[in-house]
């Protein structure tokens, strides 16, 4: 089991502008498969969210930062942390007006190479069912499709005062609740994930310049496939892992990939948090307006797809057969 300790607590306001309620804390049996499955499901959901931001506490004296520092120094237990978090949430959410109901899952996770704290805000939904007399009844169940708020703290990186030991998921559907949550976290963004990914992709292109043209596509696909896989798992991109995979390809570059990347980066990083949209744009061009949608692999650009910048036009050869068929049918009807 990877869960060292887990606590569930209800945090709610039954009606608009009503009293905030913090329920009893229930320590979970971490040997129970159900709590492990629950945590792993929402953990994966959290890690997959591209809207997460990465950074750190804005100030070392923020009440949350001090709390984590005491826990990391083994001065207090996770149950103590949960109690303090409950008091903090009531303080930061007291000026909000909307009703809500969350189950707060606070988890201490220990892996082989990492130690994390997760705070996940779980929600319920109402579902209907037939009873034995075929009457329609209603019951509240866990809504696995929603994760409105959450945060993760890498305790080892926190101890090292890294710039990205913390990530935050903030659903912006309700401005008041979102602002209250961010004030509670004391979070400030530490890295520009988009800029970092785009810098890396430019370096990937530069590395390919000495390769034979017929090998560039396989090289780019190897890099991007790995990056997309890491993104789907909610994991960082390891430059060394990419370098190891590239050594299995037939070409032999004059310089090691990891060394080349480190030399080209403005601030050398062994690991990069992937920016999903930038990765997708790297492998595909796409765009749309009200009357047209175009999408194609970037490998085709400059080959059978040409762009005239002056006339802002695309020339496309080798159209998909399905599109050719539709056009032919349209022209036949028009005759």
C-alpha cells in the first residue's frame, strides 16, 4: 500500500450565506482496498488535469506553509494537520455565500522515490433507482467525474525549497469559492509550464538538424509519444529517459541528447512538466472558424501541404479518399 495515512472530513454549507459546518474526521483503514481505490482514482484524475498550476507557497510564514513545515519535521501528525486545515478552511471560506458540500480527503502517500500530501475535494451526486416495489428512490453517491479543488505537496522538494513542490487544481466555475480556496493554499505560481515545454520542443527541433530527413519523423514521434504518455499519467518528462529511448533508434548523433538539451536550455532542468496543448500543436496543425475546420499532422507540412504566406492560402495534395468522395458526390449533384 502506498497510503501511509488518510482522513475524510465533511465540509459544507447547507444554504446560501448559511453557517459553515465541519464534520467529524474519520481516519481511514489504509489496508482496506476501497479507500486505496478511491484515492488512486481521484489521484489519477488530479494528475491528468491539464489545468493544474505548479509553484510554491507565496511566503514561508503563511499559516499553511508553517503547518506543512511542522508536519515534515515530524512535530505533528496528519490528524493534527487535518484539524488545522479544517479551521483554516472555515476562516478562508466564511466570506463566501454559496452553498456547497465537499468530502475532504487528506492523504499522506509514500512511494519509493517520493513522499506526498494530497488534499482532494470530493463531491456527491444524486442518482435514482427502483426499490423492490418499483418505486423511484434517490440516493447520494460519489461523483467520480468531478474534482473541483485539490492540491499536492511533494514533501522532499518542499524541504529543498524547490520552486515547484506544490501543484494546485482550482475550478473557476464559482469565483468566490475559487478565490477562497487559493487564499487558503497560499500558493504562487513558480514555473511557466507552457514556456518551458515550448522551449524544450524548439530544442528537439534543433537536435534533428544533423539527421537524415528520412529519420527525423521517427525521432520526433519517439520524443512526442513519450511526452504525451507522461502527460496522460500526470508525470514529468525526464530528459534522461528520452535520451535512453533515442539510443535505441538507428541514427547516431554527434552529441548525447541530454547534454544537448542541458546546453540549450536557458535554465537547465532534468525534468519538465508537460504542457498538453503545446505538445498537441507540435504534432498537429489545427484551426477552425464558423464554416471550416482544418487539422493535419505536422509531418505533412512542407511536403504535400504547402503554405503561401503572402496569399494566406494552403495547397493540399493527396486529399483523404473520404473527402474526395464527398466532393465528387457534391459535384455530381450540382451538374
